[in-house]
C-alpha cells in the first residue's frame, strides 16, 4: 500500500491505480486527451504488490520493466538528476495512461528509438524538468490492460505550470502521432488522516 512500509522497486513489481471515492490522492481533473475517456473519480489510491487492490470505479495495473530505449549516456544523465517518489512536499501528481497505435508496435525497435529520441527528444526534453518532477513508468500492454503504459509523476505545486509546459511539448512531437488513447488525471496529496507521512518509494 502507498501508506505502508518503505521498499525499493524491482523490475516486475506490480502497482495498481484504483480510481473511486477513497484514497490518499484527491482528484483535480480527469481530462480525456485522445480516445476513449476514463470515468470521473474523486479519489485515487496507489497499491503496490500483488495484494488485491480495493474496489474502485476503475483499476489500472502496471509493472516496472527494464528500459527499452535509454543509452548508457542518457542513463547517467537521468541517474544524476532524477528524484525518488514520495517526497514530502511533492504533493501534486499526474497519472497519464497512454496507449500507442498498432502502427507504432509494427515499427522495428531501431525506428521506434529514432522517433522517440532522435526526432522527438523525449528524454532530452524530460531531463530539463528534473529533479522538480519525479517519475515512474509502468508497463501494462503485456498484462492485457487497456493502456500500454501508465506514467506517474510527482512534483511541487509551484512547478505545475512547468509540468504543463513539459506535457504540451511532448504532445507536439512526432512520437505523439502514435498515441491513440491518453487520459490526463491530476491529483493532490490529501490523505484521510492528514498526518499520514509520505512513503519514499
Ligand atoms: C519528467 C520528465 C520525463 C522524463 C525524464 C522522461 C523519461 C523517459 C524515459 C527515459 C523513457 C524511456 C524508457 C525506456 O527506455 O523504456 C520514457 C518513456 C515514456 N515516457 Fe517519459 N519522461 C518524462 C515525462 C513524460 C511525460 C510528461 C509523459 C506523458 C505525458 C511521458 C510518457 C512516456 C511514455 C508513454 C513512455 C513509454 C514510451 C514507449 O516505450 O513507447 N513521459 N520517458
């Protein structure tokens, strides 16, 4: 559980995002960006591990995985700048589930990498926003889920405009022409027991 013990993430660890009317994250908006929307929810809970997630209006599941596209040089840059999730004052968050088209998955891996980074500069752009934004990518496609990826970001409330700019920059790239479903869920940390501590993860 989000409010449970501290543990480090390993490849293959399952995380469930449960949208409903309970949870430590209060929902600010659920915006359909492209494709089929998600139902409105007022609260979101993040549940880690294989435990049965609490019931909700919808549940999205993903697992952490090895990077597909990152070069060793990019990994060094990311590791030098990236922050952990669960920082006390990073009380704004975004859950952005994304599905890419069959045309994307039909491309050879080298061409996907070329679109993703050489032509769309996804990593180069994203790094500009670290360490204010902390991120984690979950893979869902292999689980037969409705989205291919669940992207999760935590940032400081005064960084909201910069995060908006980042999202707009990425959405204007060639990579995003292959996005056929995307929903943008924005959240504020607001646990039912206000003293509940954030758990670094
Ligand atoms: C905060 C700055 C960001 C950084 C540093 C960043 C970095 C990365 C990196 C390194 C990967 C590649 C993982 C791999 O090799 O498998 C990746 C993948 C991805 N990111 Fe970002 N990202 C950022 C922001 C975003 C945002 C704001 C979105 C959504 C609006 C997003 C959506 C995705 C998606 C969907 C993938 C998977 C792409 C695929 O495998 O086809 N990222 N990101």
